C-alpha cells in the first residue's frame, strides 16, 4: 500500500440513466484499497471514445449488460500516477506513471479522479508524459488489432482506412505506413493535408462516391464508419480481399456487402493487450506516432465533450483533465 495520504472519497462522472448527454452527472465514490493484482491510480486524464457516447445513449451490449447497474462511471482510457498497489503487483510501484484501457468492456470507470485497474491492463510511461497520452489505449489497440490481427495486413499491401482523421483512424494510418503498407485514407477534404503528412499515399473525400469507383486490388478495407455510408462506398469499389469493420451495430450489414464483393469479412471488438500497448507507447515516446488531440476539457464538463462527439464535427480525440 501507499504511504501517500488518500481521501475517503472522490469525484467521478457517471451515466445516471440512459439518454442525452445531461444524464452524465457528477457522483461521489468511496475510495477502496486495491486487491492483490490491482493498482490504484490518481488520474491525470482520460479520453472520450465513441463507445462511451453510445453506451450513455443506451445503445449496444455494454448498455444492455449494465442496465440494472446504474449509475455507471464512464470511460476506459486512463493516465495517471500509481498511489497504491496490491500485494501481488510487480514491477509497478507507487510513484510510477501509467496508462491503460481500464475495465473494458463492461466495468469502465476512467471518468474519475481515482481509478482502480488490473495491473495487466497498465503500461508504465515516461515521467514526462503529457495528459494527451490518455488518447492512446483504446484507439491505439483498436487500430493495431484491426490492421494486424483481424486484417492480417502485410508490408507492401494496400489498405483503405475510412474515417481516417478520427481517433482510431489517424493512428491506423500511421501504424500501416510504419508497417510498410500503402494507405488510401478516406476523410473530409479539410483533413487531407494532415493525412498526407502522416504518410497516406492517397486521400479520398468521403462525400465523393464517384471517386471510389477507380479503387481496386485492395488487400484490406478497414471500416471505421459503418452504416449506410460504408455500404455505399463498398458498392462502388472494385476487388477487395479482406474487410474489417469496427462499428458493432452495423457489422452484419457491412460484412454481407463485403462478401458480395468476394471479400473475407469480420467485425471486431478491441480487447486489452499489454504487449501491444507497450509497443504503442514505445512508438509514441520515440516520436514515431502522433496523437491528434483536438480538445482538452475539465472532467466536470464531460457531458459537453459527449455533445461535441455526437455532433461529429471534430477530427481527433477529446481528453478529460482531472485537475
């Protein structure tokens, strides 16, 4: 246990009922001691992900499984300092700075001043890491697993990445380029320059469906948008070998359309993976990976952050600051 004086309670932002952003409210939680394999973090920052917004609205598996467990503290991405550890935790120690994807998918809990995490979900980071690193775990792991586990992307292959300027997409572009793949990025025109700077070989405006018709000989289509827009894009293109789609609600429809193109197709759900997160942190700390954090807001304004995500006009991630 830590010798640091800890409070009896702390503030968190919880889903009090399913509905609009205002149902995300401040609550007080009692601070417990960590169990044998747990780590208590004094949080510095968290990030907002689309799954947080979807769950708060009452959509998807997480909302379904937690319907009788509200209020539920939202959030999966946490960055902070270790202030207490369980008896079996090693090599992490009090004072270390860590980042991780916490309680995924059913527990969550990162929108809080203190976060309890399993040691296997955490990675030590440099002492000079910034609050923006909270934007890495869920988005980074989704990009990594979508490209290389589900998508089996190889060097010299061609990958199309939709919503390429978003939280997952801009990381996926960089990982694919770093791996030696050719990247065709789909995004609004205002983000084309950024994506070319990240290494994309070609950019396409998602509004211009005619621009999809010349696409062919695609090894992997990494779909981050889902729905009717993704289906319309897939209808237009030529041959595709493999399709991986992330939005779970429309995965069956996307896979069905992909199969019509003769492609292998699958949906995916990200999972914790400490070794993969270590690789991502190393890339970030070596300046081989950039995070596009477009806004930082105080934790009590989490509802406003959700509203911004729902408007769909931001490219990149929103980070919540605990202080």
